[in-house]
C-alpha cells in the first residue's frame, strides 16, 4: 500500500475547516498531519480550541492534535487545504506555494488569477494544465488550485452537459443557506421570518466564475466562455443547502425532455475518485423537488439535485453548500491532482 499523502488544514477550527476534517478523517489517500489556525488557537489541542458544530463525532485522530500557527515552517504536509478568510488567503496561500506546498483553496482570493486553475473536476479537469504555467511564471515549486464559490459549483455542473446546445444566456436566482455565512455570519434576529435579498460580492462571483470554468484552456491561458450571465442572490432561513432557479436560452433550443436526458446521461468518468458520488446530477421528477431538507445529503452531500425542468428552459437545482460547494470540492480537486500524478 502506498504511503498516505500528508494533508494540512489552514483555518481548521472554522465551519469549512471542520468539514475538511470530516472529509479527510477516514480518507483512503490522505492523512491529516497538521491543523493550523489563528494565534489564539495555536498550541492548544484541537478539542479545546474548536467548537465542534457538525452532527458527527469529532474524529479521535484529530481530537488531541496540537494546533500550529498558519506558517509554512510550522505545517507538516505535502498539500494544505485552505479554509482561510479571503483577506488572509491572498498572502498566506502565496507564502505556502512559494515554500513548495500544494495549496487546494476554498477561498476566493486567487480564483480569478489568470494563472491559477479554478476547477470543478466534472466540468474542466483540463484546466489543471495552468499549474505548469503558474509555476513557470512565478518560479514556485508549489502551486495554488482553487474551487469556485458554492453557488457557482452547483450552477456550472448543471450547465456543463448543456454546453453542446450553444448556451447564449443564463439568469439565476439563488436561495442560499445561512451556513454559507459561517456560524456567526447572520444573526437569528436578521434571518428568522425573513429573506435577505443581498449577499456581499456573491452576485459578482456568480456572474464571473462560471465564464472562466466553462472557458477553454488554449495551452497558456483560459479563454472565457462568451454567454451572458445575470445573478440575484438571496439569503434564506435554511441551515444547509443552496437552491437555485435557472433560466437558459440556447441556440439549439432543446426541449425539456432533451435537457432532462442530458442531465441523466452526464458522466464525467471520475468514479475512481473516493469523494466522487455515483451520480453527480440527480434528476427529480416530483413536482416539488429538489428540497434542501430532503436532498442536500444525496451522494454524501456531493450530488446536485435538479428538478422542475420546464419549457424555456427553466429548472431548479440544489446542492450542499459546505460539502459539495466547499470542503468536498477542494478534496475532490486534490484527488484529481493525485490521479494525474501532480501530488
């Protein structure tokens, strides 16, 4: 049996950091060897520093691990998974890559850098070719790879099988779970009995990231997709699971049954990756599905459920924002890197 790949988690005590621990604790390829967090947590055992909020037991193997500072010289790992706030990630992730680490980031800081791969494995695995461009340009031994915004991840995965029909424009309205804002991100007095029709910078991410993800890698850079995209993002009183309503115009004007069949047939051939679900896109034919409470944990939280495919083309999608849209996405990216011999 091959030696496990040593994995560190940056920002390990936060909500996404906890999801990283959940995803990596029993992983067949990775072993958690470092947990890094802020100075106030450094030096403490994880169980004493983190307020564990997931509905699964804190894994024994990390419970007594000592938290180290977010410093390349203190982290013992081959790859680090970054759950850092974007304000810190910009410089910290660069520091780690310069020191030879592979950085799999969930933060937004580097997503739109021209030489940094923004990847959803089922959508644009070939964009990993940017890694060599990045290393050559920056003179690094390590590199940074990013996954997109949680809402973007769900959207582009459903758009990918429809690209063959010539997408001309996409409009999307989101209903996003409160966990996306972090444990203390939205107060109960603000969100209970309410919908908040604004999430800072979310619409900008959702209107730009898909164009990079669905663009073409020409060997040196990404040529963005050219369709128009407009987004309206809303925070709703749901714990986990982002719902999105999508309207698409396509050159070939497919029927709802054709779109449904493309969703059913979508197979990115990544079944050998441990985190990849059996079905990436699950089609629900019930009139009132998908729903977060019923569908967010499909495929261990990695599947995206689609329903209400109607003339137009219009449909509803839903996915788990902190698993498929965050930690699980970064882990899946790392698995793809390993399969391609880049770890």
